[in-house]
């Protein structure tokens, strides 16, 4: 039950720190998640539910963190602009 309390308070922290997801905005301003091979179906479904329930707040927070939308430099990719967190590396 402690996860539910934290989800209400800071969904981005739960996604990044507890579920080890990459969270970013795509080119259309939609919240997207990145998973590694180590994520199970339950974690992925939980993360997607958090995003669906908190899409507006997450979108606003990611815009604040990532700054204003600007064209990407040729060597820069969307992956370079994800929220830094305890991402579970690919194994």
C-alpha cells in the first residue's frame, strides 16, 4: 500500500526510482516509457497504469525538467533527453 501513497505524491519518482523505467516525452508531447529486458509484465502494466492515471501531471513535470522543446542536434537523440534515474540496465 505504500506505493499507492507515493504514486499520488510523486508518480515520476515511482516510475524512475522504484520501477526503474525511463520516462520521456516523444515528439508529439506524449509521455513514453522505456523498459529493459529485466522488467516483468507486472512492472510494465503498473508503470503504464501510473502514466494513464497521471498523464497531465507527468507531462507538465517532464516539460519543466527537459526545458522548452527545441530541435535536436544531429548527434543528439530522444534517448539523450530522458529523465535520469536508476534505470535497470540491459543484461
